[in-house]
């Protein structure tokens, strides 16, 4: 089995497809990916779901099960299966990884965050099966319930614009504990060295907007001239899908970013004028 990316002109329903051992598209997963496409999820999100379901179907094949025979008991076996999958990425030095000495095998395993994301993808897949009528009379085997205790903790860290999200805290019955790490920003000397190495005003404007305005790369690449308000020293972040290379903002929530530091707006203005 493998995941194949479809050309944009040939993918009206989805950007990715999951092929079985005979090279034919998996109809159930294809319907799920088309559902994600209809919901407006980004191609990167569709790709992540496709590769997560590839691991899930590989587990079902190993256990000689179908997706209709998957139960909460099998979810525990799935967790053990995921903990043993070698990671294709190099281990990060900021996290603890499991090392092995087997010849020809990866020295790292999937991180806890990757496993929880995969379990969430499987849970979303079964929510789709329930909505489409293919999973009648049964609950989601990867159960997710509202976390009332998390709602009551008012002093917990809330990210910028976190109040704008309509997502409710949930707790999954099967998950891996993760380490909540604090941000590791660049030091002042590192920032000066990075800015000193840039030669184009475009690059300086992009880095300063990220540094002083907390803009994401996709938000910067989608900026238009009408989004820049020089008099008010601010930029307006708007969701767009018309970038020539398909770059999109991560969130659909429009917001206003005030640039209190003068360097970012000065670099942006110099780049636009030149």
C-alpha cells in the first residue's frame, strides 16, 4: 500500500489517494479524503490523514482484520503497534527518543505527538463512517469525550487568539502522554546574525514580520498591498487561496497584527518601494 498525490487538474475530489497492494484506490479511504476536501481542509492536512490511515490499514492487514471488525480492544493493540514503528525522520535533540541497535533499522520510533495525531486521524475516520452510515449502531472505537476538568482550569496557558477557536477540549480513551515544552526562542545574538546574513529586502521583511509580528510563512506570502496599513502600523491577515503556488494560511480566522517595533514595517516599506 502507498499514498499517491494526484495532479491538481485530475483531483476534483481530493489531492491524495491511498492505493492498495494491487495499485487500486481504496474506496472507503478515498471517500474520507474527499470528505476532508469538501470541508476545505488544506492539502497538507489531507496528506497527513492519508499517511496516518496507511499505518492504520497496515495494522489491520497484520491483524487480519477489516475496518468493520475494529473494536476498542484492538485500539490497545494499535497503540502497541504504533509504538514499534520505526521513524523515517532523524531524532530531534529536543525530545527523548527510543534507540535500538538492530542492524538496518531506524534508531528512533514515532514520537508521542505523532502517535496521538495518528489516533486522532483514525477517530476522525470512524466519525466519517458513522456519518456516512457505514458504521451503524456502534460507537467510535477510538472514543473521544469532552474533558470537563480541562474546561474548569481557567489559569491554563492559552495561545494568542485561542479564544477565537470553537473547538472544545476533548480526552481520548487511547493516547500517549506528551511533554509540554516551553518555547525556545532565538537569542538576541542569533537574531542579529540571522538578519546580518540577509541581503534582500524581501527576506528581511519576511523574517522581521515573523519575529516582530508572529506571522506564519503562509500568512506573509499571501499578503497584498491593501493588507498593509502604514498609518496605523499594522497588517491585516486574510485567508486566501489564490496564491500561484498554492500557499495557504494555516487558519481561516482573519486578524489584525499591530507592528509596535519599527524595523518590520520599515523593511516591508523599503521592499515594496524598491
